[in-house]
C-alpha cells in the first residue's frame, strides 16, 4: 500500500468524484449478481474495492484502466460540470466517501489544499496515492506568482498525464493484485491512446499561424498546455481562482490584445466569464474587436456521458476549439485510437455510467 502525501497542500479544493469499483462477480457486465466461486475465478479477487478520486480527470483514468478487468464502474460525480473547483468546500458526505474507500487517489501539487488535513488522516488508515508523484520535479512549472509552489494543472500536458496514468495503474494493482494482467493490458491500450492524443495536439496547434498562437483565458490553468504544444498563454487571474483579477491586469491584457490584434479569447466552463467580458469591452473601446473563441474545460471535464466528460475527449475539445478560433485547421475525423475512443464514449448511456 502506498501512503504518499507529497508536498504540503495549499491551493484550491476540488470536489470528490467517487468511483465504486465492483468486480464482475458482484454486478457482472449488466449488473447481475454471480456466485462467489464464479466471481473469484473471473477476477482473481473475490473482494470488491472502492476507489475515491479527488478530481474527474483521475476518476476517468481509473475507470478506463478498470475496463479490462470486466469491472462495472459506478460514477457518483460530486463535482458537476460548471463547478469552480478552486472555490469548492468538501461536504461531510465527501469525507464519509473517503473514509469508506479502500483506495484514495489525489492529484497533489497543492491542488486539494483545503482537504489537506482530511487526506493526511486518510493516509493513516488506508491506501492514499498522489498520482503525480512519479512526475520528475524538473518537469513541473513553478510560476513566480504561485509562491514557489508547482502548477498543479499537469493534465494539460498529455505526456505528463501519461505518467500519472501509470501511477494509477500501479496503485490499482497494489490494491487488487489478482487482476494485474487485466490492468496492465488496459493501461497499455490507454497509454497508446494518449500517445496519439499528444501527437494530434502537437500537429493541430501547429496549424495556427505563428503570430496568432496566443491563448487568453480567465485563469492560468493552461501553462503546461502552452509549454507542451507551442502556444503563448496569457491569463487574467493566477493559477487559483481564489485570487482576484486586478484592474491593472485587465488593462495590461487589453493593451496586449489590441496591439497584437489577437482575434479571440476563451471562457472556461468552471469560471465566470465576467473578466473575459471586461477584456472584450476594453478592446472594443480601443477599436479592436475580439471575439469569444469558445468554451474550454480547465479544472473540470464536461458532462458525464459525453465525449467531453472523458479526459481524452476534453483535451480533443480544447485543442479543436483553440485551433478553430485562432485560424488553425481541425481534422473532421479523428485518427486511429482517438476516433475509436469517441465512437465508444458516444454510445454510453445518458447517465454516463458504464454497464
């Protein structure tokens, strides 16, 4: 068992996305019960395990890696679409969910700051794993405005998130060793999909004219994205939306957008758009029309049961939205594994739960 806490936590809190991983012997492919003997033969582990993940991106990876085990995953999304995770406060129900879990997966890097005490307590009695712990420190961003702490939004560099996926695989195996082969097989397939996703992002962002590769958002969640895929990132607020945007920051961005004739800015699904609207009005007052290029997913994925409600689909949506708005080209049909992923998630039930 791993009880890894990593660095002290100090930034905004994310609501819990709770997963109960139940063996095929308990639910079977369609939720039907099976005998204990059959359950043991099918999974190599007669005891179901319960996994709690602090953010949806982690929960989605755990769900993907459990597919090869024949597991029916029931997602209870406590962090819904449009919720600002930096301002979320954990409820007693969230604490109970963690207390009942066999395995708790969290991002770390100061993301779940207000839950630090709870996570520390959990680590004393159950397996608690920081999924980013295997990412080398020299690959982490440490923006000066974040008080020397690392930027936690590592999921926007697909190569870094692949390392997190490997750590999630290992954590599942540590807790459920009888299904090692199934987890390894599912992980190999998923990591292959992430490699294609990374190549697609690189190629698509590269189609944007070089002088228009400027991504402007409400808060600084896309630093890893910009570094990985060659696009300059500017934000009104800092890494956490707990910080307030100043008039000076807004006016500075208005000047930059107007001088460089940036065609579009982007709103975020989990952050109010008032500061973005202020940018647009400021640019208009200076004779430069800038439009909203679309809505991006930053700290929360899309609605469950949609492509954007998965990590792969979320990244594809962001890449395509950015490229279209800034003059790039987007493939209508996604290649290889990416197309297969979209086809599979598109036929999920409307409740977003695998059956």
